[in-house]
């Protein structure tokens, strides 16, 4: 069996928008999206129970290799990075197109995603990729088992739990409650350097430059702005009389 895990390299620290591109500034340090560490961990848990190959796949800048290497250090078998200057500025639809094409090449039985990317927070890419692959998708998996050609998932909802089953090949987005990702060991970090790491261009995937990046994206960020300033806010410092001050404030507003 082969499991492909989609992982994103996200900027570290507070997010900053570059006013010239109206996009997130990704020039600084980055790291493996922490939600995706849960997906890698789950793949490794399944791998431990069977003769499974785990391949980690990312679309991103060359620095995204650092995040892929972290996944390799955790125990994944090989990594595929789609890196191409012409892919910069890809919106969600284009990102799903590029990733789905890279995944088709791998012919995985199971594709795992994290629940969301901590930078863009879309929590939607897995659905778009599953649609392109024509595969069933289950999100918010907090338990996952693979048996008899099916993925069985306990899914967390607002009202309780659903237990769902989908025939393989399938796409599953895991919740961050599914497991506790392991830390890579020193041996894992050293071993990661020797594991296969493939870098693909858009041309390698048969995608024309005009179909990716800004050129291929049909959404444009028109404007950015700060949230409106808070109106009539009053800050009450607690010098021992805060409770009375709050009651006085509410009485003044005729709310009590
Ligand atoms: C106009 C526009 C321009 C943009 N330009 C850029 C850009 O230059 N660079 C950029 O990085 N983003 C760019 N984005 C954002 C990019 O479209 C989203 O990051 C991408 O569609 C994924 O959405 P998300 O980050 O909300 O992921 P979510 O839907 O929250 O992610 C869910 C899961 O999908 C997987 N995943 C997400 N992204 C990737 C990835 N890249 N590779 C592998 N797996 C992934 C992970 O498993 C993740 O947990 C742009 C968006 C717009 C609208």
C-alpha cells in the first residue's frame, strides 16, 4: 500500500502581508505546518502495521524541502516537492490542480491531509483535491483504520461522532486530535538526508506555466485593510474594585 501525505511549508511567527504583492510574506523562516505533522504521524502509524510506503508531497518554495525533510526524519520514506517560480501566486483552485496532478503520478491508495494550513487557514484544499481525483473524502478524522480495501473513520462533529467508511483509494483529512506527532530522533534526522527527495517543475507534471501561479489563478486580492477600530471601549484595571466598576458601567448603560 502507498500513502501520500500532503504537507505545507508555512511562515513562522506573526503573519505579515507584503503590500506590494498583497500576499503573505513568505521570505522569512518557515516550518512544517503543525496540523500536517498529525497527518504524517497517522501515516507512520498505519505504516507500522503493514508494508506501507509513505510519500510526502508539497507545492511550495525550495525552502519547503526543510519541511519535507522533517517529515522524512519522522519516518516517511520519500519526498516530492513541486517547485517552480511560475507557481508563485497560485490560488486555491490552481494549488489543487498542481497537487492533484502530482498525486495522480504517485497512484496512492490513501491520501492524507492535515485539517488546515496555519497560514491561510482555508481548511478546504483536501476537498478540492479529492474532487479532482474523483475520490471519496472524509474530513475531521479523529480515528482512522485501513482494513479490507476501505478507510474507516471516526469523525468529530459539533453534535457527537460519525463513523464513516470509504473504499480505497480515498482522501482523508485528519483532525489535530487524532494523535500526538513524534519528534524526529537524531538517527531519523541523519537518515532523512539519504532518503529520495524529488523536485518537480510544472513542465514535469505537464502543466503549462500559464495554467499555474498568478497567470492561472482566477482570484485576485483587490484590497487589504485593518479591522475597524473598536468603538466606545473602556478598560477597567483591577485594583480590587473591578467588579463594582463593571456593575457601575452596566448600570450607566442601563443594562442592569
Ligand atoms: C490570489 C492568491 C495568491 C496566492 N499566492 C500564494 C503563494 O504565492 N504561495 C502560497 O503558498 N500560497 C498562496 N496562496 C494561498 C494558496 O492558494 C493556499 O495556501 C492553498 O490554496 C491552500 O489553501 P490553505 O493554505 O488555506 O490550505 P488548507 O485548505 O487550510 O490546507 C488543508 C491541508 O492541505 C494541505 N496543503 C495545503 N497547502 C499545501 C501545499 N502547498 N502543498 C501540499 N499540501 C498542502 C495540508 O495538508 C493542509 O493541512 C494564494 C492565494 C490566493 C487567493
